[in-house]
C-alpha cells in the first residue's frame, strides 16, 4: 500500500508519524524543548515526506510541535 506524500504544511500527518516513532518517549514539555535542528532531521527521515530542508521555516516547526503535543495528549487518554 502506497502512503500519500507528506509535506511541511501537513502538521497533523507529521505529528502522527513522530508519535509513531517516539511514542511516550517525548512528553509535552520535552516536545516543546526539542531543538529545531533535530526536529527538521526527524521530519526529513519520515519515509513518505517529500519536502525539502530549504522549504522549512520556524512557523512550520512551531506548528509541528503543537500538533505533536496534541497527538501525544490524545494518546494519553486511551
């Protein structure tokens, strides 16, 4: 099965992939302390991600962090 492509504005999709990768290893406060250089690298490592490093900006990274926190919170309620 082919996964759809993910790009920088696909914050929720990226957040789900990050949660799948790291699970509860990162809690809310730890997610917000992730260095942007690390976050960029982790996003670029997502197999279905098609964006380029130079297309990334601070706004994208902040939105990804927020979506990742929401994804983490949603999984804590299960």
